[in-house]
C-alpha cells in the first residue's frame, strides 16, 4: 500500500494518466468514427461509378467511345467534369437524338436524378473537371440583381437577348431562352459552356457574379415584371425586331417613294 501510495504521489503520475487517456481516446476515435465513415463514402462512390459505367455503356458509349475518349460522332468526355454531365443529361440534351441538326435542343429528360448522379460520377472518374455545384453556390440569397444585369448585358446579351429570351446565331444555331431554367442548370451552363456557349470559370466570373446573373434573370422573367402593355417586342430577340424593321421601316420607305413618284408625275403633267 505504501508503494502504491508513493507512486500516486509521483510528480509525473498525472501526466502519465492524461497521456494514456488521450491515447485511448485517439485509438477509439480512429477505429470507430473516421475510418468507418471514410470507408462508407468510398464504397458509395465506387458503387455510383460502377452503376454509372453501366448506364454509360448502354446510352453513351456508341457516340463517345467505350472509355469516353470520343469518336467521330461525339467529343471526348475526359475532363468535362460532373457539372457538364448534370447539365447536358439533366436538361434532356443528352442522349442526343439520332438525327441531329445544327444544335442539340433541350428535350424530355430520359434519366432520373439518381441515374444522372451515377453517370456524372463515372465521367468525373475519367479526369478532373468542374463538380456539380451545391445549392449554396447557385442560390440567389444575398445576390445583387442590378450587378447581375450589368454582367449579363456585358457577357451574355449579345446572344441570349438582354432579358434572356434567346436569339438566332449563324448556320442554323441559336442561343436558347433562359426563361424557366433552374438555378443549378444556369450555374452549370456558365461553368461548363455547353455547345456554342463559352465557359465562364470562377477565374472569369466569380461564384458571386454567377449568383448575381441568376438573380437578374429571375427578376426580369418574373410574372411581376411582364410587360403591362401586352407582348413585349424587346423580349423576343433580334428576329422579331428585324421583322418589325422590315415591315414598318422598309414599308414606310416604299410608301414615301411611291408618294414622291406620284407627286412628281402629277407635277410634270401640270
């Protein structure tokens, strides 16, 4: 008893007990919490990639190649990232129709969101690329729609019209309407640059810039901001504006020319 009591009174006894307690806590934490969670995450990711690979083999490999390397019928998908897959498949543009025109249009979505996530996981495993944005990234909470309007008019209005109604491009291509497009898909389109659109990574348009642009589009396409006078000409794009110019502008010039000719002929007869 005296020996045990002496050991307890040793100056280093408290330090030794504390170190042993910390070591035991570390061992238990490592054994039970992180390892199990990490292993579960890895397993879930592996399963998603495996399922995505099966879906890819059935619906995508015929055009993009068995390993995503691309063919004469479809570009390489190595390095496009999960965000590109989520946008293209989530808007129905992919898988593409057998007969393709100048541009692949939006259509009914073929896959469920779970399947889209699996396809995205597989494509992401082929090479690094933009990840699917989180709700925090594309949410318009705290966004500045006025700043977004300025950014949109500078970078996007040339093709999409200043209210995002879309417009015609060259060789049968077009900039689609942005009305009704989800926040996530708007963000992904800016991030990845689908089809004719240039990409705007965070080094060009920051995450906040993208949120501001999304807020602007939601503001100008809100039912509360519809034209009170009826169908707004300026919201339909350059085609309708050109038609207006041809019908009324050119028609007015022809009418003036006819009137001048008639007046001249009448003056000569007099």
